[in-house]
C-alpha cells in the first residue's frame, strides 16, 4: 500500500482525507466564496481554484485532520477558519505582487517571468491587446522590443498599450476595499471564530 493511500485513509472523528475532499469540496468552495464576497475581495474563478488547492495542500501537508478536536470547535468552524486564513494569505501575496507590477518598478523592463500562480488579470478590465501585452511583459518576461516583434507593432505602440493597461489596473485595484484582515468582523461570534487557531 502506497504512503499516499495510507495517508488518505487516516481518520479523525470519522472523517478521512478521501471523505473530506470528495464529500466536502462544495462546502470548501462555498466557504471560500462566502468569505471573499463578504470582504469584497476581487478574485476570479481561477484564483478561487488556486486557493482550494492551497487549502487541500495545507490540510494534508500539516495533517490537520489528526489534530482536529471536536471539543474545541465544530467541523464546519474548523474548516471555515482554515479557508479564511488561506484566502487572506493568498490575497496578501497577490496584493504584494500587484504592488510590484503597478508601482514605479512595474514601469521598467522586466527580466525573467513571474510566479504564474499569482499572475491572473481581472476579467473585463483590459482590452484583449492590453492583456496580451501585460502578459508578455510580466508573465513571460519579454522586453519591449521582443513584444513589438512578436506582435508586429512598434516599440512605441507597445509602451503606449502597456501604459494604458497599467492605468486601468491601478484604477481597478485602487477601487478595491481594504485587505480582509483589516476589516472588522461582522459579529461577536465571528470575532471568536477568527481568533481561534486551527488545532
């Protein structure tokens, strides 16, 4: 029997890893989406999928099921805390990444590509050509002359498109609310749940 299979058959309070991710995937997605909706966090479907993967990895890698104590919290509260903290971690990392792109340094030529997991453009903000140029710059690590050659346009046009795209992105992210950890919880119960640490 493989180590992976043995791990997946570990159980805590009748819940195995197989059961958790086969029977509670919809619940995990619901908890993620509820939290980002309440906190007005701008994430697309691909990013939500990435967060789900982060949650699955975190639970499995840290063997959270064996540490779960039903006397300290209900299963849904335990899972909700993991989902919330993972969303916050992902959001903070993404905002740091976007600050680097949208800051003064982002206007310079880049060397090398960036983390593809974090690189995702918001829907319906950029034109198709703007998204193409920004992707070539920041995800593929191409410079102006290379992009101009690849798209059969002038370097001046590339710089103009990039400038317009960054302006739209700054406006988009500038309109976003403060990070979720800076906002006050909705209820006293929410405060208690947020302060609890995963057992």
